[in-house]
C-alpha cells in the first residue's frame, strides 16, 4: 500500500519562494511518477508539475520556469520548489503517486494522495 505524506506550505509574500516536501512509501516499482496538484476554492483540482522516474518532468504552463520538481537521493523524497510566487498560486497543494504515468498526469491514474498543504501568497 502506497502512502504519501506532505510537509511544508505556509504563507509568503508575492515574489517569494517556498518548497514543499513529499515522502512516499510502500512502493517497489522503478517506473512511477509523483505529481503535484493544486486546488483553489471553487476551482477544479489541476496538475501543476510532475516528476517522472523515466522521463523529464512536466510543468503546467502557468508554473513553468518558476516551479521545479526534484527527487532526493533516498528516492522516496520528492520536492516542489516554488519561486516567484504570486497570489494566483494560492491553493491547497497535493502530492500524488502513480505507476501509470501520462503527460500530463491524469487524475484517473492516481493511486495515493497526500493530505494536502495550504500555500498562501499575499500581495
């Protein structure tokens, strides 16, 4: 059983940076992806970025050039580095694991979700 635990989040002023962490456990496959979704109040949950074990990362147009996904040496630690944040980035951010990896990642293939963490960007 795959488990995903997020950490990080909080508040930051526009133009600032923040990093989110994601710890994934309970998986054995070497082919997988860890995606980052966000959901603002009244909005749909949308993918913003994804790390792939077998390919280059994916970034939504809205965050490309500002956000970076990476994996730690332990391989079960994933990170989302967010730079040049603006108020439109305010949302609950979710880390998610999948072994069927599409580009962009599909909600339908997510096997385990993190609990979500609030990111608030003030102007």
